[in-house]
C-alpha cells in the first residue's frame, strides 16, 4: 500500500489491492484516531502495526464514513477503539451486515476471520470529537449512501470525505440530488485538502474544479439518460454514453471508473423508467 503524510500527525494509506480505497490515521499523545478501515485484514494489520509504533495509547476512535464493506471490515482489528458513525450506518450494518459478510467469506477465503464491529457511538447531523490537541467535526453528507459522513480536521482543514468525493461520483446506493447538495456543502467548507474515499489526495489548487466537475457530471448523466427514457430507447443504448462525454476521465482507479459510470447510467435508467410508468 502507499502511505502519504498530509500533516505532521496525519497520514493516509491507499490500498493497492482494492480500488485504491483510503484509510486515515491521526496521531496524538492521547492515542490515535482512525478514519475507515481496509477490507482485507492484511492491509489493515499493516496500518495497525504502524500505529502501535507511534501511538503508545493505541487507537481511541475509529470513524466509519459509511457502511460499505471496503470501509468497515477492518474494524475488528481495532477492537480496543470506540467506533463512531452515523445512526443509519449502525442500522444498516446490523440489518444487512451478517448476510453480506457471509457471502463475502464464500467468495474470498481471506475474509474468513473478519468479524462485524458495529458503531458504538452514533449521531444524526453532526458531532465533534476531541482528542489531545485535535478536534474533528463529523457531518452528515448523504448522496453516495444515506449514512455517508465527512470528517473535517479543524485547524489544518483537512477533509476526509469518504465516498462523497471520488474520481467519479457513484450513486447506485444513494440519491443524485442529495449527492449534489453534499458536494456543494463541501465547497462551502473550503477545505485545504480532501482525502477521497478512493484515489489520490486532492490538493487545494484542484479542489474547486474537481467538485464542480463532479456536479456537472451528475447533471450530465441525468440529462443523457432522461432523453433515452423519454424516447423509449432500450437500455442497451447506455453503452454509447462514454464517461468522458460526461466530463470525467476514464483513467482513475486503473480504469474502474468506467464500470462505476456504466452502473450509474443503469441505475438512473431503471429509476427514471419506473417513474415514467407510474405517471
């Protein structure tokens, strides 16, 4: 995995095994705060070893930005910590987590030892976490999922955005309009750096354009798909809507963004088709 230092005591780890998913570590004299955990135990264990070397008090808190497995499965390796997330994150994990983990274990033996660790502390709109000299502001930012949150490290104004910020917005579990509002909200926060849920760290000079491009993308795919639905075009026509024609590059995440883009189109097509039938 890659490790990047974004401040004196703030590190970001980027998986080389799964979709460049990210995991954050904030070190203080009173212990560490971890933001999300990797899906594969071996990678989370590497980060735990790093923390043990630098934080004598161990991990005090784990913050999950949303319920997806690639951000929560490593929680069990940080069992001494209290897990913090949105209220809906705990509800969804409690309801769907056991079945999802059972299927994942069948598909990947490496996940055999994974255990679900549900959030211990939940909130609705916002929450402040204080540890040592650090204050973190946790804020609800739905769109990618109903339970998505972002985490601002005050002072440095570093924003851990989870999957609310990705190389291409991914809406199949969420809501496009909410997603746009959350991206506008992030613009208003004016962070210095953004840690994406997947992919490279966004620096100050590129933040504004990247977020504007994501908003434009979400509007573009809606308009393109709506025209197909209005003209009764078949779903197969979605394959002709290229990601770059909607304003996003096909290169990030080793090309995975093209699959995410197509999934977005299918999701919108079926949703708009169903709405049309109800009218």
